[in-house]
C-alpha cells in the first residue's frame, strides 16, 4: 500500500512539473511572438534597420529591455539593484522610436523569460553586400580595438556584450551614430575605444568596421 502511495505521489509530481513546464513554454512563446514580427523568426532579423537578437547573452538582453522600459536613469538603477537576478546587468539609457513603448508592456519576469529564449537561439547571419577593401581594414581595427570584448570576430556573447558578427550594416551604423551623438549611453571602456578609433581614422573607421561585421556570414 505504501509503495503504491509513493508511486502515485511520484506520478502526480511529474505531472505537475510537466504541466508547469508546458505553461512556461506557452507563456514564453506568446511573449516572444510579439518580438518576431519585427526581429524575425527566432530573433534573426530580415530587415537592415532592425537588429538580430538571436544568440544575445541574457544579461545583455535584459539590460537593453530595462533601459527601454525605464527611461529615468535613477529608476533604472533602482530596479536593477532591487532584483538579485539583475546582479550582473549593466544598463544605460537608450534612445528609441518604438522600443520604449513596447518594453513598458512587459514585467521584469517576462523580460527574463524572453532573454533566456532568444539567448538559446542560433544566429543566422544574413547575406548582405559589403566592400572587400573596407572590410579588410575593418578587420584590422576589430583585432586592435574590439576583439578583447567582442571575441571570436564579434561572434561571442560571453562577455555580455552585443553580438557584432553578421549584424545588419545599417543598424550598426545607426547605433554608432547614437553612441557618438549622446543619444545612447555606453560603458566607459567602449567610449575610450571609440575615442581612440575616432582620433586615428575618424568616422571612416566605423564604416570599415560595419563592412567587416557585414562580411561575416557564417
């Protein structure tokens, strides 16, 4: 009788766990479906002005979404400090056209679910045009200035930075424009790097990097 009772309890526990897992998967699918309309299937964008978000680190994704959600920097820092899951999150204010409005519709827990979902997806790098000579110069700049944080030619997300390899060229240039004109804040080490590039090769260096990252399509 006792063995039978234990077996029933075990089966019930498994059933409850499976049910909760299915519910979580369903919630995540519902949430991420609102993203793929713009960011493409599983976060691989089809459009040059919208970034790929597949393969981003969860920490980076969360930081971006919180920055869009909380435009006030003090409130943003308060939210990060108040959640143990955000311990490693580094977020900086961001200019947006529509993401600020979209991000406000998600709770912190929903943002965490989406972060885990997209981080697990494989990056599909789009075929896009690039200038071979510019890309070669961009590779030199990347190896000198960027590889330390954006490892493996910009493919790696291990340092909780954005994935640059294969990113859409127009989006990369828009982002760099926002950084350089103060519409988007950045970490101190990134600012120092961009200042060094600017002082040596000027804006041409940013264009060369854009061609280099666009050339990485595998």
